[in-house]
C-alpha cells in the first residue's frame, strides 16, 4: 500500500490550516495525506468550513474517510490568525522536522510543507537557516538543495536564489551551474519520469551577452559548462536569450528551464500560471513540494484563502513520490 503524504502546518497564524482543510474537501480522498498540527487549533477553522477532523496516532491510519487525518502535534500557544506568535516558533520547526523524519523512514510517501515566516522563527527560536529549503537540506544532509517552480506548462530552476541582483555575477560560478544542471537532470529522470530530459539554459545578460558586447558570463561561465555537459550526452542547450525562452512554442522544446537568478525564473512561471505554481526542492533524499505562496497573514482566518496551489503541490508530491519509488 502506498503511504500517504505528510503535510506540515506551517505558521499557525497563517493560512496553512484553512488551505489544508479546503484541499482535503476538494480532493475527496483522491490524494491521501495527513496534516501534522494541533487538533485544538484546527477545531475552529474545521467547524467554520464544515470539514470534520480525525485524529490519528500514525500515518498508516490516514487512509479511509471520516475527516481530515491529523497527526497531533500540540502548540504551546493558541494562534491568532494574522498575528505570528514567537511562542509557537519551536513547535513549528519541530513539526517540519517530524515530517521529514516520517518521510525518510518510509511512513509517508513525500513531504508537502505549509508556508512559514522566517522572521517569526528567528524571533521565537533563533532559526539559523535562510529559509525552509536550507533547513530541509540540513535535515537530509544534502550538499546543494535546488529550487524548482513547477506548473502544468513550465518548470523553472534558478541557479542563484535569494541574493541581491548585484551579487549574481559573482555568485554564478561554473561549479554551481554545473551542480544545478546535474541535479535538475537527475530529478527530471527520477522524480518526473522523463527518460531523456531536455534542459534549456538561459543567459545572464540581455541577448545572452550578444557575443560579449553585453557581458562575458555567457562566454566564460555558462557556455563552457553547457558544452561540457552536452559532450557527456546530457540534452542541455544554451545559453539562450531569456526574453525568447518562455513563449508557448519555445516552452514546447524543453522539459525545464534553468535560469541564472530568481526573478528570471519566477516571473515567467507566475505570469503563465500564478495559482498552480508549486515549489519543489530537488537534491534531497526525499520528495518535497510546497504551495508557491506565503503565510498570507492579511487574509488569515477570513475563509478567503485559495487552496489551488496546495492542491497542485499535493498532486505533484504524489506523482513525484510514485515516480521515485518506480525509479
């Protein structure tokens, strides 16, 4: 029997509970998952949405009907929607670690994480990581976690992520680009079931540097890495001019686009499919997905949060987990 997906609550003051309940109601058991959270905290939103809860003692009890399966993990402080509480920071971190432990032990198929607020975790528990992804990499022992954003029409991977734009040329090294391309290629094979993945590689500068007239990163860094991997037999192509990579006909020619910085990757996917984008962490020893939005404190507790991205994240987690098992 295929194990269920472990879903972590995220920041208790955010929309994590609401979208989990809505996703469970919408999916109707089509994607088995359980939520790691505090049943006492979930009772009020569950009642407001008319979704019953079912407390379970282990992931194996998640199958079947009767309500959203909840693996109980108490919070020290009752959360107030829209108002992050440092008192709950340590429990929020512990819920993530518990989810990772269950997936690595084989009790869950994959991990799907609810949105967190890094500042709230720093204020309340001295969280020492730049973000969710780095913490998960620490727990898994991964040397280089790679972020992918995936939607039905596009997969993108930024080589550099949350750094100032002025820092990108310095941080964009041949070693980092090569490692990112190799991890992306392997994930497309193992987790997406694509036997011979095609990867398009963007340039850094306008017009991919235009032969060095607008920058030399394409000549000195990107081009040589692409040529070396292509000589090994990987279907990598580039550097391409980023402004012509993302129209419909161009997207049909590759399985993933590797971009040089955050916005170069995220702007096209959020333009093409804002609601169904999924954040995926590649390079871990388990499958992890997450909705591509934050805690949404401004609408927390109002019943207005859309579960679309979480539903997409759960569906993708199931597909990736199954593909990895087959591989």
